[in-house]
C-alpha cells in the first residue's frame, strides 16, 4: 500500500516509476552521475559558428549531405543543425552507420563521408591544419564542435552552444547537502564540459569528458566496486540519449528525461516527464519517507497481531473468562488493515513545496 501510494505521488509530480524497487533503493544513493548534453543542459543547442572549407559550387551539395545525415540521426544536436541549414534536399546515401560517442559515416557516389566530434575527425586523419586556430578559439569558448569531412578532407566545421537548465545549481547543492556526490560524464570536449561543470556547481574535479558509452559504464562500475565499510555504494545515473543507455543499466537507480531516446527511458528506473532535475532530490526524499511508512506499517501489524491473535485464540478465556466473538475478530482484523492503508495514504500529502 505504501509503494502504490508513493507511485501515485510521483506520478502527480510528473515522474513515472518503472521499477517499484527503485523507490526502496533511491534513498540509499551515495553517488550520482549526470550526462551533460540534454540532461544538465536544455538539449536545444544553437549553431553560433560555422566555417566552410569548400567553394560556393560545392556548398549546396555539402549542405544537402549534412541535411541527409542529420535527418537520419537521433543525436541531440541534429535538430539544431537541421534548423540552421534550412531547406535542403535528401541525398541517396548508402552504408549509413552510427558510431556511438563519435559520429556518423556514410557512402555517397562511391566516396566516404563522416560527421562527428573533433576526436572522430582526428581518428579519420582529417587535415585540420588550416582550421586549428579557429577550432582552438571555439574550444576555449566552450563550444561543442562538429566537423563534416570527405575522407581526409574537411568540408565544414560548426560550433554549437547549449544553455544550462534552470535550477541546476540549486539541485546539485541540494543533493550535496544530502551527502550525495555529483559527477558529470560527457562525450563532449573538455572545454565544453568544463564550462557546464563550473556553472552547475559539480566542479571540475568531478567531471570526465570525451567518453564513449562503454567509458561511462566503466566509471560507474569503478565507483560501485569501491566499498565503504564493507558495503557496495548505491549509484545513480541521469541521462537522455542512446550513449547513456549502457550507463543507465549499469547504475542501481537511474533517471531518464522524457524527451530522450526510447532506449534510455525503457532502461531507466524513473522517467522525468516534467524535464525538471529538481525532481531527483524529491524522489530520494519520497523514497526515504516511503520506507519510513513501510516500517511503521510493519511495526503496527506485528504488534497488533502479537496482542490480538492470542486473545482471538482464547488465551484469556481460562483465567479471566474473556473471549472474542467471531464478529469482533472480523472487525478487529479490518481495523488493522484500515490503519495500514490510512497510514500509507499519508504519503499523498508529500509534495515538493514542503520537502525542499
């Protein structure tokens, strides 16, 4: 009854509970990891810098190619780049492939094209010599850099920026006050991740950048393997994209943004329909209150039955002549259930306004 009441309370705050076990475990979280793009940030980046490496005759074809790649992509940056491109045409590309944490590859007219982050461009041995000064400046500004290339030739570089979600600093501070260590795991560049780490209050010491999906999961496993007083710490993870799915399944308790990918939402313990990270400390407190109610219910049930069952069995009949009629036994049992249900329904009064 307490768990059902808590699920209803969470739904009222636009948080969907997929796994009821999470309501019992969330209160024990000691470390919580956040994805950056789309989680700590609003996930609506804007293209603020662009650098073409082709002549005017090639621009239209390059724009169409970029448009085609992003239209087929589920990455958080894709809608922003499509909006920046405006009206373009789809091209008949083949061998489209997503490389998690890096970018996209495809073939068009027997040529191989790739789109992704700077690390992916270096991996593809793209000649960025003429762009180094510009890209360095963009990195120092904390921009997310995306490059499009044809094998070893750079075609286009874009710099995007995203704004941090409202109330993040207060949320991180609240979690830290609850004794929970906060971290950032990002596949973005060092400079872009550092900017968000500072603005959010997580701190540079607790961030990691340039991570692949497997790297994020490994960071969580490393923290889980560090036992404290012989106990394995409970780890939380907050993410929204395909790149976060493995980390979400690795964590003990996980939160997914409702605007994120389906795979993340399907794996997560909680889905934040309200897109509000302030719901995370609320859910942790709700978890603690739920377990408190459960302990009260168990205590009441045990004490009540220890006292009532012997009387119903006639233990007082011989010495005192006291016996319990079947009708009163039924009433007493119903009262016990009523007390448990009523105590559980106290959770309905649990809300954000009174528990921040």
